[in-house]
C-alpha cells in the first residue's frame, strides 16, 4: 500500500478571524441617601468584586500651595481610622483574602478594594471607614513623610522623572498641571493637619463616585452600600483655581544638566486636548500610528532602522481640563541630534500626508484589540468605567468605542495630526551631560539650562 504524502504547509500567515463582539454587562446607576452616586456592574465570571471609590480631586487641587499633598493624604489614609489601627486594617485584609489600595493622581484620588463577594459587606464597611473616619496617626504620617523625602531625592537623579517634570512646567507654567512633584523643602514642610484638612474638604460624597464590578446582585449590593455609607455628610469640594497656561511660540530646548551621563533622555511635546474633547479618538488613533504602538512609525524608524533607542514612544495625555502630547526616547549621547531630526521628520510626515488604508486598518485593529483585552478583568472594566465618570464622558462611550474607532477615516486622522501635533511650537527637553549634548541641542532652538533641582541657569 502506497504511503500517503503529507500536504505541504502553506507559508502564508493565516488571516485574523472576525472581531468578536463584546457582551456588555448591565450597568445599574443609583444615588445613595448620603448623596454618593454609585454605578454597579454585574460580572459573574469569578466569585469576586472590585470596588473603587473615586474622588474628583488630586494633586492639581493642592499644586499651588502644597504640591504632592493629595498623594501624601491618600498614602496615609489607609494607616488608621477612629476604630481601626493600620495593623488591624492589614490583619482584616489578610483574614478576608482581600487587596486594598489608596492613591492619588493629577485629577483624582481613590480608595479601591477587591476580594471575594461573600465578604462584600465587610469590604464596603472598610472602604466607608477609610473614606469617613481616617485619623492620620502621627507616627504613620512621619514615617510616610520620611519615605516621601527619600523618593524625592531619588527622583532628582532619574532622567525620566526630570524630563517629565520639566516638560510639564514648560507646557503649563503656573497652571496646577505644571507641577508634577514637591521639592524636598515642600515635603519637609508638610504637616499632619494639612492632610486632615484636605481629607475633610475633598473626601466627600458630593465630590465622589463609587464603582463596583463583580459577582453580585446589584439590588443586594445597593442595600449593603446604603448601610455602609448611611449618614455620610455631603459637601462640595473647594473651587479649583487655575491660571491660563503660557502662550508658546517656536521651538525651544530645555536642557537639564546631569553631569557624567552616557545616555540622554529626550522628551518633546506640546499642549493638546482634554480627554472629553471631540477630537480625542482621532488623536488617539493618530498617536497609535505615529508612536503609540510597538509597530508604529517612530519605532520602525529610530529603533529598527537606525538603532538609536530600544523603546521610543509617543503618548496623548488627556486630563480633565487640559492635555498634552509627548514623544520620549532614551538614546546615546552621540545621536541626540540625529534622533530629534527623525522624530520631527516623522511628526511632519504625519501632518503632511494621509496614512495609507493598510496602516489605518492595522492601527484600528490594534486599538480595538487592546481595548477589548482591557475589559477582560474586573479591574480592567472598573478602570475603563473610572475614565468615563471622572472625565464626564457620555454614558455609553465604552459601548461605542470600537465602532467609532473603526469608522475613523484617514482624513480625520490627518486633521487631528495637523491640529494637535504642534511640530512648529514643540518644546524639547533633554536630560544629560551638557558638555556632551549642548551643541546638538542648540541645533533645534534656543537652549535654557537647568540643574536637577529645577533651577534655571540661563541660556547655554
């Protein structure tokens, strides 16, 4: 009997299958008797739940007088309440097998917990206690202040941090978004009473929203929430004070001098748009094509073709009131000018010519796929919902996201690039040894030199 001959294996890469639809769990919105809005999403994939209590105040709210105070407040909030010590909180979390975190960003602060649904009542009671009764123990405050001081000292030796701090200050000036972190002197000046004042003013149901995602009955969880937060007094957060950012005309270079470094951190960018702006999705797609994805033009050019850096990246940063666009790369000192030349070449090419149909389709598939992956877990879905409610987006912006991304045209991407990739007025930050990179930096505009503490030395 003749032996069968195996069919040849086709070298062609198999085509991707059709995109699977997202089955959206029902969303239940309500307002508790204390005035706290809650959004409950039943997701019965695992017997757990994730709860995020979000406050619409973050480090920007304290930037003028006490930079970083919101972050310090969030850190110390979890260290004790009127009825629980920090150790008791940790012991309860271990007993329940739960995770708890507190945090603050530019525009928001958060208390988040995740654990088994069978312990939901206990977990909600703990979140409520932290939100209402934190007492900021003196010894815990001092310990965290010492930790913050050490963190500030380390940041002052970190090129990536120094570049980000300088770019934000240049782009936003006296606006609260222009402050990224406190100085050592400002951390030294923190007082426990300041944390308690920020907490009393901003941790309020009138300044918050609670999101819960997990394996629960919305009706039953709503009853538990009402019990946990009953009697919490509502108040409005202090008015946000902001100043207009500076008017920037022409490219300028801002060199942060770190002597002896053999590598330079490049960060260039311009002010752009807040997350709620109608141009956000076309800008996000333009960013993905330019440098926001690993298969982007920027990566293909200065990583794969030139070998200047391992991981260049561009990012559209959408905050609540303003936004900015940035491009980053860490490169050898001898290719700073060459790298900047290619960055601006790719930036101007995005502004000059519409992207190809194939490039557009690839970017749309990538963004749609990444978005879908981000919804696969309770934390991921809660994080996406947090963006909706913190930025006051339309209620069903998540459900329509993939459809809207797929509908964008090359002309809309080109228009977004022309409007929000401000190549002519881009601000360039380079962090490195002035003797090695100063002459290269001067090829791109007037150079101002700073030390690692942010002090301006003057024109190079």
